[in-house]
C-alpha cells in the first residue's frame, strides 16, 4: 500500500491519475486512497464484471456509485474510469481488477478538436456543395433569362405578325366590301347602258318595221313579221336582263326589308308564293352585306323555282350580334352539293365566294322530307 501511495504521489503517473482502486473478484475494495473504503464490498456493476471476465473497460463516469464518495468530496463531477484486469505472472490467472480515475481534460480537448475538425469538414463540404449548387442555379438562371429574352422576342415578333395579319385581313375585307359595292354600281351602269343603248335601238328598229307593214309582198310581209317578233323577243329579254342587273336602293332599307324586297320581286315576276320567316337579327348591316344578302336571295329563289320546281319555297332570315344567316329551302328533288360550280350551278358558286370574301360561310344540306336547304352566313 505504501508503494502504491508513493506511485500516486511522487511520480508522473500520479499526476495523471486522480484515484486508484484495486478490487477483489468478489467486489471488495483491496486498496483505495480513501482508507475507509478498504475492506468494504460493493455490488459488481457491468463494467467491473466485464473486467473480472478479462476485458479492459473505459467509460466516462458521473461518480454516482457509492464507492465514489471520496471523488465527489474532492469536487469532481465526472472522471474517465478504466477497469483493467490484474493477472498472476506465473499463469495469467485474473486475481484482481485495478480501477483508475483520470481527469477528462485531454479527452475533452481531443473531442473538442475532433468536433472542430468535423465542423470544419462539414462546413467546407457544405460550402463546396453550396458553391456547386450556386453555380448550377446561376447557370440555370442565366439560361432561363436568355430563353425568356428569346421567347419575349418571339412573342413580340408573333404579335407583330398577328397585328400585320389582322391589318391585312381588315384591308382585304374592306377591299371586298368596296369591290362588292363597285361591282354593283358597274352592273347598274351596264343595265342602264343596255336599256338606253341597244334597247332604244331595238325599239327604233321595231318602229321602223311597223312603217313598212303592208307595203310589200306576202313573203316580204312574213319576213317583216318574223324580224319584228325576233326583235320583240330580244327587247323583252334585254329589258329582263337589265331589270335583273339593276338593284333597288338598299341603303335606306333595313336588313329584313332587303330580303322582303327580293322575295316580293321574285314572287311578282314568277308568280311563285314564298314563305318568309324573320327572326332576331341586327336591324342594320353594311351596304356590302345588304347587297350580298339581296343577290343571294335572288339567286337562291331562282334556283328553288327552276330546280326545286317552286315547291314549298321558304326563306328564313335571322342572326345575332356576330352574324346574319339566310336560309332558303324547297321541297323539290334536291341536288348534289358537289356540283356547285358546274355550268348549271355557277350562281351558287358565286354566292359561296362572295360570302367567304366577306368573312362568312356557305352550307348546303337536305331538307327533312325531301328537297334542298342552302344557308349563307355573313359577319356583322
């Protein structure tokens, strides 16, 4: 015991060791700086039991065991506790267990250094990852910005093209409307020229033929009659053509009245009754639309009389805020819609082209119970 006391007080070993206990294998303390503990027996805990079985055990002790009263009295709150088996030199048999207590300063310092190194390593890794991600995000952001600039440029270019297309479409529609009006004026002029020019000449020729009636032979008289009849037929046909080319003054008429005027003219000329149905529709429309509407009504009624045999002819006119719809139907034999544009259906082709030029549409269908139905649409 004196040798161990000297070892703990006068050597470098003693400077590191706070306390030393030697345990017998039954849990009795054989040596301790606190002499009051020598000879006392304590319960064998897990660490002491492991050392008795031959294992070196090291742990951080909070000094709460009964045998740590001296260490607690010296002001220690925790110490590094090590259990080392003591073996007999001759045969290596475990005869006791030495328990050392050491202050944790060095361990705390090493743990602190390890923690600092760990934090530095983690911080460095996080910084590298952050820089890497920052580079990726910044590169992606620049790419997105470039794409946004390019996309904005494309959108601006597309909007410019759309504006140009709208301007061109408006110009084309205006040109079509002007062309419709000018064409109608041209037809009116042609009608006047036919009436005032060849028509007057034919009428004069008939008057002059009347002057020579009965002044010639029977054969000459017959020839004169034939010429008069031919001139009379030509004059009647020319006046009919001129009347067909001449439009009434449509500017002062409402949209529905323009259709009724076309129906009344057709019924008076042909004697075919026509049923007219007027639904909700705009009261007014551009002059070009009224002209197209009047001409389409004339042509469709003429077709219903010629090809549809004038059977149950109906005209329906309606619309809304966006368009005007004209529907003409009959109970005749019907016809093949694919023949629109053929020699005997040029009028329908003209209606379709005029409607499409003004931004409208044209449809042909079969009427329930037999017959044909034609619908023409014009935008308001």
